[in-house]
């Protein structure tokens, strides 16, 4: 992988040390051009609906390819929240199975939506994971949490607060033993390492394009296992969710026979080709190379932090493309780094350092040179739980 050639495609890397991909991926020249092309088309052609719908189906196919899925298993949605709401609308919480298992690692939107289902009879149980020493300890917590009344287990692959990565298949085995569905939030994972839905035992996989897929806001996606689609009939709908979009019928609701039934109204057409451009970069680089670079960079972060005795909130867990350091004043630390053109972010008392394959060892050297000037804002010592 020619890192210099790759970095030349991302203008922000010319003047910033950008380590905030967990929030928003760096903008590539090709993604910007796709945005500009949309505006040019509006100026010169006006409404390009036939082209946009074709591009939407191309995005569906390219997303399916990234995940090792079929296009019929992919719903393109405005946000992950919209996807979870559509899924929740399919479920009946009035029977014997009414338990929904969530975790303390969840991003707020997913947990909030499941809590909202309490009005419909859902019994929501949160598995506390923040004090677990490692992923094995976390998996063990699900043994008591999941039972024969569990309808659904909703877990994040990588936690947005500190980058810890759950053992999805180990948790899924517990869920399957009780007949529960498994819903996986992959937003902080997909794009950082190879993903294949045939190698992870999940029913639903959720994600979006604006972080490690380097697209933009306005579109997300939901994979639904093909044999599960006919069993799920959402009460949220719209014309893009119909089997025949062109029918324009107001006489009834005829949902698509594919995962498209989880869609709704007109998608953000301005986001389609920027998202495709981001995926094209990943295909060109190759996911194996992306993963290798992310491992190399996060390993460098861990080494530098350990050498200084700073506590990692990520701890000894497997992790995504994020390492988090405990801070005594996270907002001040983020601001101090911004003053020297280093872009990071923070959550829950943690400095989130989230590189991607376009980052270099020199970026990490620049980060720690700056952190050395603000060591009082980082927590020293040893914390086995990483919390």
C-alpha cells in the first residue's frame, strides 16, 4: 500500500493531523467530486430521477458486495435510527417473547429505540459491560441476560466511547440457544476490517457511510438475512418500500419482497454517489490492506500510551480502529490539540483517537508530541478494566 499516494487523496491530511474517523471520515477528492457532480447535474439537467434511481441500486449492490451479502438483503435508509425503528415496528412484544437485551456499550439511538418499545410491551434489559476486563468477561455476562423469553439481542460490534470490540459469534451462540434474534450495530466497525455476513451469525447488521466508509451523511444501510425478510413486515413504510415503486398506488401497502421493504420515502439522492465514491476507495486499496494499516497505527498508539503510563479506556480488549485514553478534562484536551491542528474527539471522559488506513506513523508521532505538553490532562496509572 502506497501510503503517500493514498494520503494525497485527502486534502485535510495536508494541513491537519486527522484522527477523528469515528466521528466522520476524512473527505477524499473523489467524494468531493461526486458531491460537486450532483450539483452540476442539478444546474444542467434539473431532475435526474432515472439516473439517481439507477445509482441507488448500484450503491445497494456495492454495499452488498462489501458485506458479502446479496443486494436483496440490503435496505438503504436515511439513518441507522430509521433502520432500527423500521425493524422495531415489525416485532410483537405481547407474546411469551418480549425481552430485548441491550448493552452499556450501545450508542444512545439504538438503546433509546428499544426502550421506546416498552409502551408496546417490550421488557428491556441492559447488560453492564463497562467494568469487564476483556471480551470473554463481557460474553459471560450474556449467559444470565438471555433466556427463553428473549426476542432480540441488540449489540454494538465496536463501542463508540472507547473502541472495545465484542465477540459477536460467542454472544450469538448464547442467543441462538434460546431462539433469539441477533441485531448488530456495525457503524464503528464496517470499513476498518473485512466483513462477511456469512462469517458472523447475525440476523440484522446495521451501518452507515459517513465514518470509515468515507461517504457522507444522509444514507445508511441495513442487512437483513434473506430467509428472515418474509417474516418481518414493518408498519413504517413509503413508496420506495413498495414492491413496485412505479405503481404509485394509494389503494394499499404492497411491501417489497426484499429488504427494500424497510425503506420509506425518497432517499437523499445527493448522498448516493459520494457514498459510492467512498466504497470505491476501499475496493481499490483492499480491505486486507486497510485492516493491516489500522492494526499498525492502533498498535503504535497503544505502545506510545503505555510508554508514558497513561490509562487506556480500551484496555486489553480486542478493538476497532479506535484507542481511547482516560482524561482528567477531555474537552480541554481536545481543544488544546485542535490549537496545534490535531483533530480528535471525546466521549465519557475519554480522548478518542480514531485513525484510518490513510493515517501514518508520523501522525501518531505528532499526536504524542502534542500530548506530552498536556500530560496533566491524561490519567496516569494502571487500570486492569481499562475503565
